[in-house]
C-alpha cells in the first residue's frame, strides 16, 4: 500500500483519545510532506541533527517530538522549537532542558521515560525514581519545563503477554502519578494538556492502546520498512 493508504488505515484503528506520532526518522523530507498532506501534524525524530534539518525544511506548523535518547549537549539545538520531549531519563537532563528553555523564553513540555523493558539497551528511570522526582522541591525550581506524563518502551519480543504486562504496569503507575503544574509566572497562558502516556510502536501499538496508551509512536506501519 502507499504511504497515504497506510496512514489512513492506521488512523481508522485509533480511538479519538489517542494521539499519533508519525515517526519519520531516516525518512526524506518528500515522504514526510506526503504524510503531512494527509493532515498529520505530529512527527517524531530520534536524532537531534536530523530533527533540526527537517524542522528547517518542512512546514512551520508541524509539532516536532524528540523520541530518542537525548544528550545534554544537544538540548540547545532543539530548545527553540521542540513541542514535546519524550525521553527525559534523568534530573540532570531536565535541568538542562529548563536552562535552554529559559534562554528561549518558553516552557518546554516533557515526558519522563520509565524503564519497563527487560533489556539493558533501553533507557529510563524506575518507578521509585519517578515518584521521588515528581514530589521533589527541586522540580518546583524548574520553571521553564512542564512534566506532561510518562513514556515507556516495552521489551522487543514476540511474547505479547510480556509486552502486555509491561504496558499494564506502566499504566497502573501512571494512574497513581500527579503531575505538578508548571511554576513559570505565565503558566496560566499555556495550553492545557491532559496527562500523556506515550507507549506503543508499530509492532505493539494496538496492545498499548488496549492497555491505556494515550499516544503512540508509529513509523514503519506508515512509511514502510527502512
């Protein structure tokens, strides 16, 4: 099927409560434009350099999401325009995002990445670390970020029972969390957002939706295999 057919079919399977991030990493601008022309406005990239380049070459109303591991020295490159960072995996990184957001006089929305997979290659904080961070006084001092929710990646396995357990554990934890309002003086002017639970990719998004995901990150099911 064509890219247009792929995304049309995909959107027909997604409940209205679930947002779609079209994962455009490694794909050229012309193919992203094709998806954009169907009405899709949220795109996800995992490499900062590629993201910056595409942001320059594509329509200004795209909401760019950074979904890959983010190094502190790269935050400054995306701070002027990024809509949502999915991969906050340490307080140190959060501090840097706040620093760069302040320089750009904007509040940057962030998700805390939670480690739920049985794979050492994946990043994230555990439940205890997230709970501590959300209730810490240190977080209240970061006035230029807003914690909007959580992100998690399940184990890359054919065992869907394992994947379901991991998604379910994250949803249960998500439901127990309280996400503080930003302490920026102008926070009242920010667009109100519902808490986000970002989980599910091309191979498991349907399972993630069943388990309560509110945002899925889909690439190959739209653009095809790389």
